[in-house]
C-alpha cells in the first residue's frame, strides 16, 4: 500500500511507520490498536520532513485561555 501512494520513498516511510507502531505497542501485543497511530499532514511540509512524535500534534491555536498544561 505504501508503494502505490508514495513511490520511491517506501523505505523511508516504512521505517517511520515501524517506529510509530513500536511506540504505541502495549505490553501485551494482542491488544495493539491501529487507531493509536495517527498521521497529521502539515501544509508546506514534504515527506522527508516526517517525524514520529510522542503525544498529540495540535496545528491550530487554543480556543480557550489555557495555553499550557
């Protein structure tokens, strides 16, 4: 599936996918949920700007007065 979408960078993206899955893997691998790995596209970024992030990526600003927790 990766090869059909991103021809030529399959090796790069597959390493990032494996890294994200390993971070999201629970102690019991049977309980692994693919919904724990998400992709956030950022306008202006290229495929080689890809990073695996622990936590959540929020693109837009806060709609409340809370800025950090």
